[in-house]
């Protein structure tokens, strides 16, 4: 089941174009027979990397002739899975049972699974044995092959499984269908070489590979010409971008180049590893006007002893010092983070160190996670796994502290006018829009759908802890 062909990317893109045409003939035939267009539904679990992959997968499916729907009762259902924590896996198994009942009613239905979970051999074994109604299984390294796999499935009439253990191939120039017309993720690198001892990502996403800067810049330019105003540069550790390129380039240099692209108004990036965050990057963030005043800087733990066991390669003091330098260079920056509680061997004292960092840094928000044991990672076989009740108790105390601080911190811009990118209709309030400030804080304000995709001046009337209620300042010629 392992394949590791290395082909020039242009050649592979052309090959896939052929399969998209072939698959299209099939879908057109079925669609004529049914007298309706065929539909597809993609469900994405996990991080921004998966979200971007799903846009590429949707691009391919639309080229084949499927129309997107939110409804899982579709002709093609694809789950793009995540395996970073056990509960992500459980969700997928749970939903598969439901898909099976839908498939029994629609014989044309194809079910496909891809993403990080599928890179685990024991998962694929389980699917083969217990979920035989699944049609196509593929992994994280070969998403560009979707059309080819669909053609194979239609020919072979049995489950098609194609998982690559790794790749050094980056296929450019495939279609992608953006979820939002005005903002887009842009992969700048794939994989991860850090091997934090709890984390499964390096095993399922493979070794670190950077895209060539000219390919990234060309993509951002194309996006800008197509109406995109905000890009999010994506990688598991963007701070080590470019190290493996033929002509090495730093992430800070790349950021400065993206900052020059006309039409782009906001630049975000995810994720930054503290050990690789350079002075050069801090300077670039301070200099580049389009780079958002927001930095997601995963802490994981505040205890230097636990950080060492996690293989994070920084200490509590180094992390704190780094946040001080960032705040000195970009004073109004908002800092957010990821924290794991209950890593093997974590004591109450270690946990107190984490709380201490949370209190000192005063994050705008923090994603907090219960440690989840991932098979194959060094931490999974460590002694002193923390009992669940202890872990949960710490989790609750951490969450309360994080929320208390963020409700104090997030309101700091109340009664000022801020630039807000209008993103979507408010899901709770009729006639309102939801948007984001440059520092990523959410704002709800009365507005028209036509404003979506524009950056507006919004007065922040009221802080409600994690978000604001506001109203748009005069827009010329329109009654705001
Ligand atoms: N590359 C990013 C993180 C990707 S995973 C980085 O290094 O910051 C997103 C988050 O999931 C991590 O930051 C971590 O907090 C959490 N996570 C990863 N593995 C985990 C595990 N085994 N248990 C609990 N949380 C985990
Ligand atoms: Fe996982 Fe660490 Fe890589 Fe992030 S940097 S993806 S936490 S191994
Ligand atoms: Fe999950 Fe894979 Fe992202 S494991 S967090 S979807 S890289």
C-alpha cells in the first residue's frame, strides 16, 4: 500500500487533468440518467492545513462535475480527518455509521476518507474490516490524486486504498475552490520535523518541505487579482520556512515579499514555534503594515521540566522573554496560544508554572487541551500517565483562568474605531454581520450582505468578553 513515486509537479498536474476529464464523463452520464446534478459534501476535521486541503479537494470535485452541498445525503461524501487527539478519531467512526444508512438508500453514493487519520495503518485496517461500505481511502500526501482514485473505484468496484508513507513531491497548479471569496489560506510548507514527544503530526504529515517562494508569491498574486484581501500563510512551523530550499529564504523575507503584493490588505500566519521565532521575524512584523497584529504562539506547558520532556526546546524563561520582546516591538499585538494539560509526569507544581505563564502573558485567548495518548509517539509509552480525574480538574482550573483573563484583555479597544473585515451574516442576529479585527477579535454589527469582503471602520460600542458589538462609521453615500 506504499507508493513513493517522485514526479515533476507539472507532469503530475497534467496527468490529473486527464483523470478529471475522464471522471467528468462518468458523472455526466449518471447525472443524465438521474435527471439532476450530482452533489458532493466534504466534512473537514482538524486544523487550517486540512481546511486548505479540503478547498483543493472541492476544486477537483467541482471540476469533475459535482455541486457542493452541506447535506451529507449527497452523491459523494468525503471526510477529511484529523488524528491529533483521540476524540477526533471517535467522531469519524461515529458518523460513518450514519453514512452507511444513507448509502443504503442511495446506491450511487460514494464515500471517501482522507487526511491524517488515514496515515495510521491500524485505522486503515479497521476501515477495511469493519467499514466495508467505504469506497475510497487516501492519505495526506496524495490528495491531488482524487480524480484518479475515483476513476479507479468506478472501474474496480471494490474499496480503493492508496496511502503513501511519505513524499517529497509538491504538486502545483491544481484547482481549488475557496470557502470565502475574500480570504484564503496559502500553504507555504508541508510536514513537520519537530517531533514534540506527544504529537502525531510529524508521523502523519511527513517531513518538512517548503514550497518555492516564486510559487507562493504567484499564488498570492493570483488570489489578490481574484478579489482576496486576506491571506493566511500556513505551515506547522512557519518559522523554519525555507531552510530546505535550493536557494534558502527565511520566513521573515517571505513575509516582506508577500507584504508588497498589491490588493492584499491583511496577512496572517499559522503556526509559529517559539524556538524558531527570530529577531528578524519580529522586525518584519513591526515593519510590515499588512501583517496582522496577532501572533499565535503555542506554549504547551509553562514548566521547563515538562517542556523538556515534550521536546519543545525552549524553557519557561525563554518563552516569557520572547513574548516581552514581541510586545516591545509590536505594542498592541494580541497573543494567543495552545496549552496541553496532563502530559505524562505533570505534577501540581508543573501545572502551577503553566498558570503562572498564563497570568503573566495575559493571552487574548488560549486553546486548552487534555493530553491525549497517541500510539507511536514517545510520550505514549512514558511512565506516570496522569489520571483522568486529575487531568480534568487541572483543565477546568486552567480554562477558568484563561477565560477570566481573556474577558479582561479582549475589551481593551472598546469605544474606539477599528478596521473590521466583514466576513459573513451573523448567525444569531438578523440584519447583522460578523467580522474580524486585525488582531482576530470578532465584532458583530448591523450591516448589509453586500459589505461582506470589505474592510470597514467600525465603532466598538460594547465589549462582551470575547467579542464586541459595534456599528459602522459613515460609509460615503450609504446609510450605515
Ligand atoms: N504545529 C503546531 C500545532 C499543531 S497541533 C504547533 O506546534 O504549534 C495543534 C495543537 O494540538 C498543539 O499545539 C497542541 O497543543 C495540541 N496537541 C497536539 N498533540 C496533542 C496531544 N497528543 N494531546 C493533546 N493535545 C495535543
Ligand atoms: Fe506537532 Fe510539535 Fe510539529 Fe507542532 S511543532 S506539529 S506540536 S510536532
Ligand atoms: Fe489534525 Fe492533521 Fe491538522 S492531525 S491538527 S488535521 S495536521
